[in-house]
C-alpha cells in the first residue's frame, strides 16, 4: 500500500482550492499523504466509488457540484448533518471499504455563527437569519443556523421566488417569509437606535452571486443594524461585492474562504484523524489568494 490520500471530486473540478488547503496542512504536520482533485462526470460517479472501494490508501473524498445529493444513496451511513441537509460533501472510507457520508458545510456555518453570536438589547426578540439562495448550500446554512440556536426567524430570497417559498415551506413558514431578490432588506424602523432594536440580522449568501462572472447580491447593507453578521459562501479571488460592502460599513463579515477553510478542517480530521494546524490560517489565506 502506498501513502494514504484523499480527493475532491466534481465536474468541473480544476478550480477547486481543496488540494492547496489539505496539502498545506499535510506539509505543516509532516504527514506522508496526499490530496488530489479528480474530475468525475455524473454518469461515472458509481464507477469512481467502486474503483476506490478496495484501495486501502484511499481515505475518502470531498464532494462538490453536481454530486452532493446524488452521492448520498451510495453511503452505508449518513451523519446527522448530512441526513438533515439532504446532501453529502465528505465521504470517508471505513473498514472493509464501507462509506460514510458527512456534511462539513453545515459544521462550518455552525462554527462561524457560534463565534459571531450577536449582542443582545433590552427589546431584542431574536436573531433574524436571511438566506439568499435555494439550493443545497442554502439548506446547509439553515441547518448550521438551527444548530447554533438561531432558529426563531428565517427569511429566504432567490431569483426564482417559488424556490425561496419552497425553502420556507420546509421550515413550515408562511409565504411572507420568502420572496425575490428585490425584497432583501432588514427588519427594522429607519429611526431605530441599536438599543431599541428588536432583531439582530444574520445575512448568508448561499447562492452563486458574487462569484467570478456573476452579479453581486443586490443588497443595501447601510440599512442594517451595526451588529449585523454577514456570511458569504461564494468565493471570488478579487473578493465579492457583498463582503466589500459589509466591511465598508464595519459589519462582522466572513467570506467564502472562511467557510471553505472551516469545512476543509472538519474533512481533514475525518480523513487523516488529526487536527489541522489552524495556527497557520493567515499563511494559508495568503497562499489561497495569490
């Protein structure tokens, strides 16, 4: 058996930064292992998994589009997060080649929101989570928010309002909690001072808006309270407009790299059974933004 290795699969896959992240951590820890990117077409997914079943060096793989949902039926076991999200982004090989599916996107959002719990005010009711997007990443964001206690109120926005409504209905919310992109805005009165506010806001972009070649999220963050937390699951090498706007207004912001590194850290622990050296995060971030 050669050195252990893990992979990331998708179609396309050349853009993935996962090999840079995992190889960086492996090198820092002096672990003799590798992490590779493999393009797997949708009709070859089962063949790929079968080909790795008997490979004792294969620790598993990360899964990106378009396989996050279609890979789930091939798992012998699903984690709680993967079951609730209905999607798998990490496959781990067990004894005798059995496969377990995890969703570390959920764990990344949970970690971020636990670190960013907004302050409370005398009249405050709850955080208001506003999710932009209606795909698998959006539902992972919902599960992550629920797992941190941010579950009292959600708003969903999408280019196709019907898809936003479907997200609201999954939480048994009325139609008023969903709409098109033109409805994005805070729940507040214009003359409210922070000490009078009833809601804090968590804005999560779980769509492809802001990624290279795509329009930015149509949102005016100047209307939001100063304690608003912004999480952008999309990544753009030059930075997304959403994150630039959030930082311009002094809001607590987490960009796509923050999410990517956190979900990769959870996967790294599953693959290589050790903690990644997160004390080198600033060096890693510099490497990823070159």
